[in-house]
């Protein structure tokens, strides 16, 4: 890694001098020869008016000009560095910050929680590519045509991070959800929502989903070879469920890596399941009969939650994080979550509480009957190497769990 960054310049922006020195030391250890420091947003802008920066690591919450204002000002510059945000704020704020960076067409490598540690920083730096900061005149959406997507799929632009799903009672690692990270040599990370939207519009969503499934199956095989046996979940688009041969192609992708369909869960977002229910049911039934598990994702955000839960051949219910967050704070939130858990359990489904951020949320999810939890309280999304390291030595998941 050191050779990659020897000619690059980083700027660390934070009002805490101890934090800036720590991050600067870590960057130098990673090979950055030039690391500059600014004690706030105004100082960072003054620095950028005189010097260039390839990478900017910035705190979100700073006096004077905060990190959001700084991102907004930098978005107006002709040459913009790649960003890494550091913060101790709630994940809701962090998620909104990611969306804000996308809206401003900034290249955000990721978010680090304070205090910053070396391994998470190295994982984000591994996503950096020279020239990753885009000029204002080149919005990333302009390149997402069919030819670009097809070439990216063929050239390995599909990369994955895995967010652990934890068994709440034992603390064991029950499975993971694969999250798409599309990387481009010139533009860096292209937001997954943009990639999926473009693939749906270009008629390449089956190819994209199959590329994700193939990569996931390959990583599952690597994990199994090292004695780590987990359920791997991928997200599936509504349009995938209309493909005439999608079931056969998914089975082939799994078999190529010597996997079984029962090793995988297909997560379907509930808000999309309102049109052409007959065709959706046909595909989901065939996938379920083939051995794939089916998860109803983001439960509670759609218009006909209970009706869909009763109609779909799902094996898992994932309660949307907005309800998980609200449950400890209000009687209504708790009542909704409790009713969802009880209904799913009565139908023989496992229940996942999404977006758990606090010990209070974890404890309540367990009290109400959720078996599985997912969120930053347990882990950020991890590269496969870090996932395997995490899995080593963890307590086993009890029999009967997914």
C-alpha cells in the first residue's frame, strides 16, 4: 500500500488537535508522504485555495463551518478531493451525510466512527483510485449507460462488502448481507442506488444481480474452505422477478461455485411488491422450491405489509430500522414492532431487526422476540477478509437458527 500513496496529498480537517494528529499519523503509516492539517472548515478552504488535495478526511461536527457546509463549498470547486468522513454522530445522520455527498456528486469513500482505528481506515483507503475526485462538469450519472454497465460487469467493477447479522441471544454470527460497491478506475465509488437504477433502465438488472450473486457465491465458497459457514443474503430487484429464466440462471451461478441454494437468502424490498403480484409469486415460489430462502426486507414501509406477509413464500422478515429506532421511544413504536414480530413468528418465519445502533435497541428487540439483529452496534459492512477474521472464534449459532 505505501507505494500507492507516495505521491498523493491528504488534508485532515478537525477541530480536535489530538484527533487530527492521530489520523495524520495513520495516513503517514499508510504511505502518504504529504499530510496537511486544518483546524476547521474555513481553514480547510483557505488551504485548498493555495494547495491541492487528493484525499480529505473531515469531521462532521465542527464549530464555525461544519463538515456539511465544507462539503457543500468544496462541491463548487473545479477539482475536488475524495472524502472520508469521521464522526461520533448517530447513524441516521451518517446515512443522510452519505446521501448529501451523492447529491453533491462528491466521491465519499466512507464514514469512520471516532475514535479512528487503523484497520477501518485501511479498508476505505483500499477503495481509493487516482483521479477519483470528479470535476464539476462530469456528473457520474452521465456515464451509466448500457455499454458502461456491461463493460464494468465484465471487468470486475462489482465489489462487495458484508454486513454481519448477529444472533441476539448467543451473540453468534448468523449470516451476512452483501452490499454492492461499484468501483470505477476514473470515478472511484459509484453509489449503488445509481447503478441499480441505471441497470433497471438499461435492461441489465439481471446481469448485475447475477454478477453480485456469483461474487457472493465465490466468497461463500472461500469462507467455507476456511471453516466459516454462513447464510449469505443478496438484494434482488423487482425487475429480476419478471425475468423469464432468472431462476435457472441463479441456480447456475450458485452451482458454479459448488454452493447450494439453501446457502443464500434473497432480500425483496416490500415497498416494490405492489404490481403484478401473480408474476412475482410465480418467480418467488420457484426460487423457494429450488431451495433459496426469501426475506421480506424493510417491513413496515409498504402500503400492504400484512397482506404481503401472508401471501409471499418468505422465510424471514426484516423490520425496517425506522421502527427499530422508534420502539424504545414510544408506545406506538413498540406496539408496531411487537405485532410484527408476533405475526412473523406465528407464520414460522425468523425475524431480523435492522439498523440496531444502541444497546437499548438490541435489548428491546431481543425482549420482543427478534432472533437476529443487524446494524452498526455490531459491525459496519466489512470486506471478506475482515469478515472471516471476525467470524474466527465467535460463539456458534444455536441449532435451528438460519
